[in-house]
């Protein structure tokens, strides 16, 4: 018997209308839907008129065992969809172990991509998007938290963090202490929902500006500025990275000038001279 297929399906992060036609089709077509909270996913399915598939609960606590169960189902020819309560499964949500078990068993794994709070926040933060890191939730305390904060202090890429509302202010305050109050931050709240808003400013003003946290939040923190002006090699490396990502020279020059805080004409001159050098060698 042919094995079934595992489909990782993203679901809305607040606004139910964000469910895609492909997500509905994928969820309607499977035998089993692995989800976190069966009642929560049941409500989403009812919203889009899906009744057939069996729901099984996969949570952090049972994910390792459920990964084996799901592989058994897939080997028995069942098609399985994996969702989480909101957004993209396996992104600060259960899913990674299920996918790893399925790929390990050489079962086909496919995706129906869609909402994720991390990318939604990043793309409206106004912070550089060319290079970024996703940190998920910060460790809550102890040496692990201190080490992570220290690493963020020198991180040059834009940083995306999730945080629970009751921990938002303490995390913003700790980021200010670790990274300096001058760093730029965007605090995105209740994305896609009625009370969606984004506060943008310097870390030193964030706690007062955000006020009493209500709802769900993503913190998008600007990267650390270079402590010394970049040398020519760093500028050329950054240009190469942007062009390797498919940008034309004009866009790459503009992006690198913004990111490294150097005049555009210097970046342009280096892009011309490095190209001439490449052509001669
Ligand atoms: N897998 C999900 C995703 O792809 O976005 C994330 C799940 S994680 C358990 C939940 C966290 O995501 C929340 O604590 C919050 O930081 C962020 N989040 C989820 N939905 C959000 C929304 N509508 N607005 C802002 N942040 C959100």
C-alpha cells in the first residue's frame, strides 16, 4: 500500500478570513488532522464547513509519542494534515518532531504556507528585512536568559521575538538594559485582529509607550549598529550577499548603504570597482 502524505497547513493568527483556499482544500481532503486543541481547531473547521477528518491532539508534552503514531498512520496510507492553534505549525508550536519523524520515515511531506506572526510583524515593522533572526520566546530566567540577551546586544540582523503579554514589559526592559535604549524596536500587537497596532520607537521609550499589555505581541528589534565604521571588504561582502539574493545592483547598493550606515556613493563606487576586478580575473 502506498504511504500517505503529511501536509503542514498554516492557519490564521486572528482573522479567520486569512485561511487560504488551499488550506481549506487540504484540510477537507485528509483522513486525520493533527492539531493542538481539538476544540479550537474544531471551531476553525466549522467556520469553513469541514466535518470529515478525525482530529488528534499533538502538544509539546505528547509530541514525541504522537510523532510515532502519525508515522504509523502515514505508513498505513492515511493522509494527515498538521496544524497548530494559530499560524504556522512548528514555529514556536508543536510540529517539528512530527515532521522530522515523517521525513525520517521517507514519507512525503508538503506544505500549505500561510500566516505566521513572526513574518507578519517583521514585514510591517519598518526595520531591515534583508537579514533577520527568529528567536521565538526568550528563556524565562537564569544564565540562559542572560546569555541570550548578551548575544542580542551584538546581533547585527533584525531580531524577531515572541512574548506572552504578562512578560512583555519585563522583556522590553531587559532588552533595553542589555542592548542600550537607543536601539530601534517595533512592538506589534494583535495582528490581523480588531485592535491591531504597531508601536515603533527606541527601546528606552517602549515600556512607557506600550502601557498595560493586552492581547498577543511580537517584538521586532533592530540589529546592533556596527561599533566601528565598516571597511571596504565588509561593504563588498554585504553587496555580494544582497546580489546573491537576487537584488539588482541599484537595490543592493541602497540596502547596504542603509544597513551599514555609509553613504550610497561609497557603496556604489565599491560595487563598480569589485565588478571590474571580477571581470579582469
Ligand atoms: N506558530 C505561530 C506563528 O506561526 O505565528 C506562533 C505560535 S506562539 C505559541 C504564539 C505567539 O505568537 C504569541 O505569544 C505572540 O507572541 C505571537 N502571536 C501569535 N498571534 C499573534 C497576533 N495575532 N499578533 C501578535 N502576535 C501574535
